[in-house]
C-alpha cells in the first residue's frame, strides 16, 4: 500500500527543532499562506509529510537563495499552477488516447518541463 504524502502528524515543536526554525517563523509562514498545516480539535498544528516538503522548499529559497517571502509566495504559486497544468495535460493525453487518437506525444513530464524539487535548487556562485 502506497503511503499517503498528506499523512503524518508532526507538531510544531518537532518541526521547528528538525529544521532549526523558530516556531514563530512557522506561524508566520502559515499567516502568510505559505504553509497550511492541519489542526486538531484542540487547535494544535499538525504538519504532514507534504507540509514538510513544502517547508524544505521554502527554507531552500530563503536560506540558500536569499529569496524574500514575497518572492517565495510567487515561486510557490507558479509551482502549484505548473503542477496543476501538468496534471491537466496528462488527463488530456489520456482522454485523447482513450478516444483512439494515435501517437499522442508523451514526454517524461506531460509538458516537457522539469519538475522542481527542494534538493534541485542551488545557490548561484
């Protein structure tokens, strides 16, 4: 059974220690809309594996590349839009194949674009 990336239950203290980030910084990222951890009935923040991947990406942008929070928001918005577009293109390609259209081009990614991953970003020399 595949692990659901949205699952996980990391409290703010664990996340802040693991990533050497002050808990207030995590709260700021949430207020700015950069992170959206789930909440328990008692309002405790719970960070999923997906949230942690997003946090790693944010930290890579801010720490390693010197991007400010406004820039991080732009990059995340564009990344999310690109991901949705790739999914749409994949669905369209599947629909065309199901309709009998032959030779539907299928690059490695549906749009032929490189997928952004946190560890794939490097600071310019």
